[in-house]
C-alpha cells in the first residue's frame, strides 16, 4: 500500500526541539500536514477536533504521558483505529511490552533518522 503523504499527522512531545526534528524528518519524507501538541492532554483535545492519519508521540511528558495518551486513544471508539507510534529515549523492554499491550502500532527509540522513521511508518501502514 502506498503511503498517503497528504494525511494529517499529530506529533506530540513536550520538547519543542524534538517536535521540530520530527516535523523536519516528516517533511523530508514528503509529509506536509503536520500538527503538534506539547503533551497528552493537548493532543487529546486536538484528536477530538480533527481526524488524524497518524499520531507520533513521545513517551515521557507531563502532565499526561504518551503512554497515558495511547491508553486514552485506544479506549475511545472514535479514536481507537488511529495508527500510533511511540517515541522514547529509553529502550526498556518493559516499556515496549506495556506499549504493545496498550495497542501501540510501532515503537521508535531516540535518536533516529529519516530512514528509521520512514521504515516504522511504512510498517504501520503495510
């Protein structure tokens, strides 16, 4: 299946520099419609306002973590089908297992490059 480069993507991270990095990587891959949120609760509000084709969220944020956001998204029938990629600086296996159990579609460990991001997104939509 070809990736829909026009789909809106929501990038969630409390670190503005990381949002800028991910946004630039997505643009390198050809994506144009990219929104961002500073934490899980802001992301949830945006998810309820607009239909996104993909969520890329950091794990570690305050006050609502990416993991809590994932559980909220998967628990909401209107949002549960949105593909969700978790980004984290920690490759702890228990986090990966917890995220998988909560319904994450893919997992990226920082630091990563455009090719890694592309591979992870393609795997989600394969």
